[in-house]
C-alpha cells in the first residue's frame, strides 16, 4: 500500500466511525425516531451497544489522523 492509500483509508474510516457514533448516539436519545427510520434495525439496546464499542476505533483513528496530518514528515520513507 502506498502512503496516499493509507491516508485515505484512515480518513474515510474516521468519517465512518464518526457517523456511526452520531447515529448510535441519536439511537440512544431519540430511540423512537431512529427505530422507525431504520425499520426496527437500530433499537435502543443495539444503539447503546454500538455506541459503547465504536468509541475505541474512533479514538484510535482520530489519533492516527491527527498524527499523520499534523506531522506528515514522520511517516515518509527516508530515501
């Protein structure tokens, strides 16, 4: 994998984790609305479990994203 591919993978994964965190948080607080919109797929219990499990990957991806974008020369290959 190239450096650019890894950066894109981290950025898109972080976006996905952020959306999952947002949707699962809404599934906890506005459970009746989210339950109806997802046709019962994301009820309050599932949203709570998803919200508990997604914060770890979100935090790891956020740290990787910040490190790669703040100090890109740390991750470049030396020639």
